[in-house]
């Protein structure tokens, strides 16, 4: 973690046992409050802070600006609301809580606990994978009591929870980012709540209720965007098609044979076949979706969909919501106006040990040119072939784009798909509270050990609203192949058996012949899932 190399000399105030300071950030500099121009009125249950001048350069300079802060003592902690105004556009505001006891973070996504390193720790919201799925962080002190911090924002905007060691205690920074599309010279920071407790479960439940109201989350059994057939699924078969290099694991005819093999052992109505790489070279073809000639072309894909439907199984092809190949047809018209620099160094596609070769871009689904193109392709393919679900790759990705709101664009795209096809299941990758309002089924976890945060230890927050299945990088039960996924091999081949996680199996070219016993063990999980969790258990 990088930091300032000098003492910024923030004045510190105290209310209700909480010591706090405030900083403002523009695109030009960072500013503090001038203690000589600040007054604080403490009336017992509330306090009001008024500041009429700011400082910069660690107090060496004076700057025009004003800050109003209101703190309220509540049953569950102390809430802080902040308003600020300057002559520059304010991009974010930091509330610093001083003197917090040292301890460990609890209830994160892929672990029960996380120690705070000497170099500090940053936790970000919204995070669809390894970071925060909701703006709530809980710390257990070395003495055993709990501290918590949560934002009561009702919109998807960036938050950072930062933990810095200061001797035997911690400074906790609560940073609120304004949406880049709405940055102005004035800013209103939604309430931060800071508190302590002996049992964190009521705090989690309270925050869950806030998220449900804020993002209009609907419990799983009442969701209108879950087709009836999707409530009967107990097995998701990730049937890998074509790798980025062009290596074909399964063509359309073999995919259908695999579905039929599975349907001979699990009722077909329980099966959802998820098809990564169905359109041709995985990711390389992103932005130009159509059946691949090498795997059977239009007629082969049509026979696959019709054949699966004739036995009662369901099919869900994969689409990228934000990554495309810059070489796709007419990219300059629909991609360039919606894009960013080339997608950066995370994937070694070809074994060159170089993590980006410059062919792809990240596009914002809120950009009209890209949203319209993707919508037209998805809807046109559903019209033509009649598949049952749409998987939107990396749908939980979020960044603070100045041009278009990424979350709003994701919501708009999914709404427009479902307006054309109300019975389509729209699934996504990754999960945070608000995106869960539009993707009832998600591919989650990444290394697929503990899989996803809601097993550790608060399942009610996720399971109440959604279901997930194992990530694309799940290993197949034969040789641990991850198929089209860049991980290559993964020793983890099973997803855990619990209500929120639909049993998942990865299938590559030789899984059925090389690992029938491993496959059957996962199919047994699917039968047990149906008996334990679905409305119509196996007879």
C-alpha cells in the first residue's frame, strides 16, 4: 500500500466514543479541515461539525471550501453523514476512525478471517469476486469484541475500507467515491455507521435488510426472473467447447451426446448445460457471436438445441458483457466509442507466458453502441435457436466510468433481453448485493475451494436471493482439466453440497470415457441436492 510520506496533520474530533477526522479529494489534490475554522456542537444524541475553510499540503496552505458533518448516536452504533463543497470537483471523501483496537477481519468472501498486514489492508466495494460483496466489514479485536463499519448508500458507488496499523491500534479509513458521471463541486456522503457489538449476526441481518430495500432484492422463491424450469435444476454441466487456441474439446454433436448421457442418469429436467466457447475460439470470438463452422455450424447448433429440448434438458451459451476482440467486424463503430485501453495483463492465452497480446478491449455495457450490438446479437440468437439461458461473462465487473454508469448499463441490458424474452434465464459471473437483483444465478468462487463468501459464515445474505454454481475453472473429474479456462488444471472437481450452490460438473473431450466414476459421484450430488432442496424431490 502506498501512502503519504509526511504527517497530514488532520485535526481529530470525538463523539460517542469515536475519534474521527475528514479528508476531501479532487482530481487535483487532497484537503483537510482547518481546525481554526471548525466548530463542533455536541448535544448528546447528535453532534454537528461545521468547517468554513480547508487546508492542503499538510496544513501549510489554506483553501476555500466548507464541510458539514452530522453524527448521530443510534442503537447499533454511530452514523456519520457528510456534505462538502469546494471550487473544484470533489471525487471522494474519507472519514478516518482513529484508535480502533487491533484484530482480524472476519466474514470475507473466501476465508473466515484475514489478518491485517503491517503494510495495511484495502477492501473494496463493489467486488464481484475476492473483495466486498456488500459495504460491510467486521473486525474481531484481540480481546474478542467486534467492531463494524457499513455504508448506508442506496446506489452502487465505490467504497474503500482501509486498515492501517498505528502502533497498538488501527486507523480505519472509510472512503466514499461519487459516481464519476455525477462528480460536481458539491458532494453528499451517505451515512457511514460505526459500532461495536458482542455478536455480529444481528449486524449482518440489519445490513442485509438495508441492502434488500436499497437494491430491491427479491427472495429466490419469489423472483419473477427465475423461470419455473430453473427452479428444478440440480446439475449444471459445464461442457467445454473451443479453447482460445482453437482446440476443440466438444463439438455440437458431442455436446448433445453428453447431455443425452447425463439424462440417462439424472432426469433431463434437472440438467442445465452451460457452454463456454460455443461460438468458436473462447474470448477471441467475443463481440461477434454465431455458431462456429468447425464445430458444426448453424445446423449443428440448431440440432443441439432442439435435441436437448426434446428430452427436457436446458442449454445456456456464454456471452461476454464487456470484453471483446478489437478485430471483430465494424469494431470502430460499436466498440471504439464504448471502450477502454486493451484489456490488461491477467490471462496467458497461448502459453507464451505473456499476459496480454493487445487484441482485446474492455467495453462498458452502459455505452449505447456496445449495449445495442450485444443486445441485438443475443436476442437474434435466441430468436433463431431458442436456447433457454444466457450467461453473461464478468457481469459483476464494475469501474467508475466518467462516460456511462457500468451498473446501470448492466441492469438496462438484462432488462432489455428479458423484455424480448421474458422466460429466458439470465445468469452472470460474480456477485455483489446490487448485481444480485438482476442475475439470480451466478458463477462464483474462483479457485473453488471454499467457493464463495456466503458459506463463511453467513449464508442467509446470498442464499436468500440467488443461487450459484462452480466457476468455469472447476477441474473435470478425469484429469482436472479446466477446459477453455486459462487456469489449465485444477485439482478441485466438486462443488460443495448446500442450498445456495447447484452441483456442477466440468466436462472436456475425454471426461465420459476416462472418469465415469468421478462423474457419477457428482451426479449423485445432483440427486441429493434435488431431494434435499428442491420442491419436487426425486421419486
